[in-house]
DNA sequence: GTGAAAGCGCTAACAT
DNA sequence: ATGTTAGCGCTTTCAC
C-alpha cells in the first residue's frame, strides 16, 4: 500500500467516497441517489441514504457546480430600499425560487444606478448563477451587458443594450393598474386627475405615468403637470403642501402608497378634507393602509403572480434551453376601493362644464 | 504532442489558463494577481489585468471554492414575511456583507418554525457558506444543529441545542426599547400600560414582553393581561375592538407599528380618542407612520447598527478563527415621540389613587 | 518573483 | 443496474 501523505487539514467532513464505502457501492451510485437519477436499485438507494445519514454527510455544492457546470442557483438584482413593494416582491421571488429547487443569491443596488446594476449582474455571473432576475430596472443610461444565461425582467422589458442568452419579461400590469386607478377617479366624476410620480429613472415610474396619461386621454381629460416624489411619505407630504393651495385639484393618483399617505397628511393639515374635497389613490396594496384614516384606496400589484410566473419561465429557459416558452399568464389587475376616494365636491354654481 | 480529445461543449468561456497564455505568465501568477497576493511584479500584474480585460475573463467561484475551501459568502436565514422590520434588517445585512467583500445567500423560512430553520441552515451549509446569520430565531422547540462555521444571531441568543464553531450574538436592544416605550407611557402619568404582543414563539416577542414587564415592575405598576397579535394590522385591529369596551385602559404598547395602527383604528371606530383617551406606542420606527393621524409614537430598532456590528464580528470570526473578538458596541435606544401618546384623561373625581 | 505539479469533491461519458 | 476513468478551473505546496 502506497504511503498516503497526510495533508495539513485533512478536512474531517465526510465526502461522497466515504458514503460509498460505508454503503458498499461506488461513488457514482451515491451520486445517482443524491441526484434522484433512475437506474438505482431500491436496496442500493436505501443503503446510500442510511450511510449518508449515519455519517452526517453534506454534499459539496461547489464541487458539484464545478463538475456539472450548473449551480442550481438563481441570482437576483434587487433595489436595496426597504419599501413594501420591492421587499415583498423579493420575498415572493425567494419563495418561487426555492419551490423550483433552486437557491437564491441576492445583490442589492442601493439606488439602482445603471452601472450598479451592471456590476451586480457581473458579480452574480461570477458566482455562477444559472439565471438572473432583474426586478426593477432603470430606464435611462443603460450600460451594455451581455450574459450567457437566461435573464428575467420583472416589471419592465430590458434595455436594448442588454443581451442575454435568452431574455424573458413578466409584467406587473403597472400600466393597467395606473389606468384603473385613474379611471376609478374619473368614474367618480372628477374632471381630471393629478399624478404624483416616482423618480423618473425608474421604469415603474414611467409605466405608471403612461397608464395615467392613457386613461386621461381616453376620456378627453386635461393632463395636469406632473408632481414628483421619491417613493417616500416625506416626498408625498412635500407634494401635498404644494398642492393644497391649488383649489382646482380634486383627485390625485400617487405612484406609491407611502407617498399617498404623506400627501393626504399634508392636505388635511392644510384644511382640505380627504376624500370630501380631494380624493387620493395609492399604488402597491400594503394592507396596513386599510387601517388608517381614511383607509387608502389603492391598486394591488400582482407580485405573487409575477414572481411565480417569472420564475417558472426562467427555470424553463434554464432547463430546456431549446424549447419554446410556455405563454405567460396575464397578471391580474386589482383595484382596492377603500375610503380615500369619493365624488368631487359640487362646484359653486353647480356647473359641470369644464373650466379650462 | 498528445492528441487532445475535443469535449462536446468546450465551454467557450475563457479560463485562467487563457489569461495566463495571453499575458505570457503562469496560471499561478494569474491567481496571485486576482487574489491580490504579494510577490508579483508590477509588470506581470499589469499584463495579467490587461489580458483578463481583453478576454472578458470571469473568475469561476465554484472552482475557487473547491480548491480553497472557502466561498467568501455568508448565508442568512430570514423570516419570509415582508414586514418593514425584517425586510429592512435584511437590506442592512446585505449591505454590510457586500461592504465586507462577501456575497449573500438567502433562505427564507416562511413562518420561522424550528425545523424550517434547521433545514435552512443545512441548505446554506451545503452551499458552502463561510458563516451563517440567523436573524430572528424562534424560542420554542429548538432543533439540535451543529455547524462548523461561525454563526451570528441577531436579536437573540441561540438556543442551547445550537452548537457552532463559534457563536456570536448582537442585540437589537429589544428589551431596552420595550422598556423605554413603557416608561414613556408611565412618565406621562398612566397608571399602567397594556401590551399587545406578537406571536409567542418569536424571540422578539419574548424580549418585548420582558422589557414591558421590567418597566412595570420598576414602577410598581399592576401588570394587566397580555393581548395577542401576529404582527399584522388586522390582528391589532382585532385586539383594539376587544380593548375598546374596557374603560380602564389608557395606554397600550404594541410590539409592532402595524399592530399599533390597527389597534388605533379600532379604538377610534369605537369612539375612543387617541391620544386623548388612550395612548398608543408602536415598535419598529417605520417612517411612514409619522404621516398618519395621529402620528405614531414608536421606538426605532437599531437595525443599521446591529447589522453592521454583527457582520463585522462574523467576518472577524471567519477570517481570524483564533483571535479574540472585538467588543460589540451597544446598539442605541431611540424613542420617537410623535402624536399618539399623551397624559391620561383626568379621572372622574380627580383621584390619582390606584383603583385596584 | 515565478512556475510545475497535485489535488479540492463531485459528475460526465463510457464502460460493463 | 452499477462501476471506471477522466476531468471541471481553480489554489495549494514546494521547488526554483
């Protein structure tokens, strides 16, 4: 027997060879059992499992990844802001990924700057992820980036400079949701609807603006100037203070629940009643805002559906590179009418004519 | 020259050998440059970097992990609920981990059941993480679990059955925060303070209850029966309905902002004024609740500090296994007094005597 | 300062 | 149904 040279730290952890020895089979058979491959006798399978259990064996994913070229992991580039929307989308994604038998690697981009997104994707690629999901891309100044794994975009199509092995997009119905919110207000009898938008670089912002514009245009309503916020309640509050002095506004659609809350607060502080004088609709569907005064009318983003559907598509693209993709379900559009919206106050003189 | 057999998919991606060839150096030198090791001439370093750039080379982390036995990644077991508290803690952790030069692997446990936590940790270990962080452990029915990497517990000490190579704990000052919230109410003149707690299995729940009890005991105040919620606004609302009919309660400390919001809503619906009749304090510090009526008095969890401090400790334990740990800073305790708290209504008869 | 050789623990391809 | 052999792409050891 050749003298085995002891290595410095002979890593006491059991390896597949140990399992094979204890079970009395070959390493390959152990591998087959652990990967659920066919052509293993029940007897062998049982022995392997017992041996693994007995030894406290834990598979080494790095070795598997190196040998197989796959990691069974999916990377996600998320916005590092703890807003309800992004956070709950991330939780849904994690769940869907885990259900699909993959693990998750997360890289946050603090403010979603394009070069940060590129860097985040590069970092995920080095980690060898089998697929990438970009949850809320930025619209402007995209950085060219190529990847050789499938990529899923949630909520927005990728920038043209983005080239992937395969590119998938699943919507969160932002346009339709914004449109539904605006139409709800118009249906209530408001002459027009103001819009408090998020930061302009966000795709999400753009979609909501366009949905709002579409609803206005369809009714021939006048399009008032945009209000700008940064998703925070504080920015909604600032917008509300500016708006409160303008007696002509009777309805506002805010691009986020928190901005809507800040807006309402400023309006009320200024003596304007909500919803009697001004109606406000939010965007996101955070359930806690059913318990404030007035309960916030909002629109619910179908994160659960988008995450599940998107990951399904992504995993399909990873596992069956050739096959055509199953069609994506359309995400549901859900308007949650609560107490922050009402018909506009009747005009002095009772006129319904537009006062352009 | 021996005939090289072409493999089926010769993976077009450049490897370190390609970089070495282009740079005119050995693979080992490439490795040295990529790892920032000393003993490389500036000239060699420059050529390697240029070659890597030119080829679009990306290091293979799986191979590195296999060879070195380290992944430079940290795994976190998080509660898969999108509450503000847990979500923002996770974001802070991700940031701290990234700043330390590590990558993050996340596994959510939907409801934090002990066996789920054990499974999550096992999954992370298979992935070869260099360290583990358990962000909000459960108190009851712990599953024995051994790990050979350092583990960081945020907000609670590990269960006794938990054995790690090295165990670190960093607090979020929950006890002190709960105590501060309760004392604030007592200082305002309330005879006692009711507590709306979270689910009992949560460590976080336990800490808050104990802090509340400590404050009460220190003042010799009577300890009323506990109210139970599940962190949701809906559960706070339910508790509020039950409480509204009890004329003796004047102050409530809720273990979460959202529960506080639901509670206040129920109280007001029942005709009780907040803060005039009943004062309410929340827990978490979500800034949006500064913009509701009444603005919520709350207590801010030092997530930023806890995450940064905890990861610093964990990385230290990973990289210097022997060394003594630098002492942990005490997390700051921050009470945010807003509008939901006030002195108790004056008693009929003006008596200040306790009506036991 | 640099390089050659020998694995890390697993799966792939091809036996049998 | 199972085993054998040859790597995956990197870092390690140790020689130069």
